[in-house]
C-alpha cells in the first residue's frame, strides 16, 4: 500500500509544490496546475486509524467537501473553483485566490479608524451565512480563518469567500445551524477580543437576510446556555 | 505550465497546407495551435487545434469512431475556453493511469469528461462532433512533443484552421448554460468557465 501511494503521480507532483499548512486532517499545498495558481488539499492517511476505516472516512470527507463546494457555487456563494479531484490520494485541486487575506488577518490588522469597514465586512459575512444556511448547508467549522477576502475596491458579493468545507454537511435543522453560528461566535470572540458589537452586527445582518433566521437565532440562544453538545437525555 | 512555442517556420512537422493556411491568416501574436505540458503527467503534451468551415465532419466522425484518427473531436460550440479541454484531458489521463476510465479509449474519455452528466451516449451527442457541424476542435495527446500526429490531422480536416484562442467566438453561450445547468445566481460568484469547470471536476460524486 505504501509503495503504491508513493508511485502516485499526484503525490509526486505535490513533492514539488510549496507546503502552506499542515493540520490534523490534511496538508495544504500551493503550486501551478494546468497553468493556473492552485491550492491542493491532501487528506493524508492517518496511521493511528484502522486502514479500512481510515480510507472510508477520508474518502467520505473528500466527497462531502467537493459536494458542498458545488452546492455553494450553485447558490451563488463565492467559494474557490474545484479544478480536479483525485479520490485515490484524496487530493482536491482548488483555485488559489491570489492576493487574498483571511478575515482573521484583516480584522487583526485593521486600525480603529477602519471600524466602518469592519462593520461592512461583518454585515457581508452575515448575508453569506444566511444564504448558505438557507441552502441547508452547515459549514461545521466557521472561523474567521476560513473566510477569505479579496483585496479590492469596495466589498462586493464576490469579494468574500468561504473555504474549508471539510466538516460541512446538509441539514435543515435549526439546531445544526444554531450550533454553526455558536461555533463562529466562540471562535470570533476569542480570536478578536472586544468585538461583541461587531459580532452583533453580523448576527443582525444574518437575521435580516435569512428567511428561516428566527428559529435559528432562538436555537443559538439555547445553545449558548448549554454549550455545543446537546444534552444526552433519554 | 510550459508552452511549447512553435512557429510555422521553425517546425519541421508542419505540412504545406498548414503553412499555407497560417500565412493566409493575420498574425495575431498567437500560435494557431496550443501545446501544453501537464504538471501531473510531464511525459505527455496536449495539443489543441481549431478548425472552422469544415466540410467533411461526417467523414471525420466516422474516422474517429473507426479509430483512424488518434485524437478527440469536439464540438467547439460547447467549449468556453481551451482550459476546459485541458481539465478534461488531465482527468482522462489520470483515470487511464489508475485504470478507472468509464469509456474505451483516452480520446472518448476526454469527450466524456467534458459532460456534466455520467451518461456516455449523451456526452458523445452533446460534446462530440456531429455530421452537420462546420467547426471542430481537435485534441491530441502525445508522449513526445516532436512526435505528434498534427500533420495527419491537418491533412484529414477539410476546413480552415483558426487560432485556438478564438474558441470563444464559436461558443454557444445559451447552449452551454443549458447543458451545464448554470443558473443566473451562480454567475454572480464567478465566470461561466468557473461554473463549467466545477461541474466537470465534481460530476463523479453527484
């Protein structure tokens, strides 16, 4: 198995690509593919898992991620284009958003004079998440690091992108969407201290844009009281 | 991506016909054909050629089915950009290498990969050439840039070769949107090419 993997042409290609980040689930590379700047997400084998289970989980997550990206694009939510997927080495080749910064870096580098701009960004995030949840897509890992901003004039529809749909799934339950927002709230307030008002702006914009926001926000309030995990009664 | 620059004067492989056509065209700074190497398969070169005013589409199609043309013949009206063909070819070579092609040959697989659905006959109908077509996009995959069969294709196609970069002048945008089911809201977040590429790359998990 190990020998077979190293013979794979995709993995061979990755050896010449620049490693951007390594996480617990995947490695992210940057390189050129078919002449375009490309980011490759490689879900490497987890040796601590049983090989059969590992293969199954990794495959399912790769498929899930690809499906969610397509669903987002169809709904008009900006996400990187998928160029190519290899289901043997579990690599997804995605469009590299050249010249983008994460919303996390954008907020952290913003000066106090730019508070107005931050509000615009927060409103934009609220709108996009509302659109995503209205498509019954739950991201599963909403953080400001998983949002990219294209630097450019104004802040149009296409200038904010969601990335990393590795933990995403389809659900119509207000509970799941509420938890999605709760995860973002926790991440947002811990990465960006003293931004409660900014997050409130985001939520207001979410509520105004989403048709089903009322029940989701109600669930969010419930989740805040009890935490992310639903109580195991019964 | 390495572009293999080849002017009609430099190449020993051009036929007299090609030189004649090329010299009749206004030089736009582009090559007529496009040869590119694939990063995942550095041993292969992909060459794309575009013809208009083709008079022998029926013969070409028959030849291709009989395996006498070693190339994929694509209906250019469903192509947005040469990149679309490159993505399909890369995927075909990948599936060939791992032994998971859905069709019988590399060239039929290229046509199949252009389609947003997993229906093979539908793919050939929509993306291959048909008898009434007057334009054709030819894709060649060759192991070595110098040993390609471009002259063979040039002698077989009875039509005018135009630059591959002019592919968009032959695209039928309405038909493409219908085939790939691209909604107006999707176009808010990217180009038509983006939408098409995404469909092609993700169709096996639909």
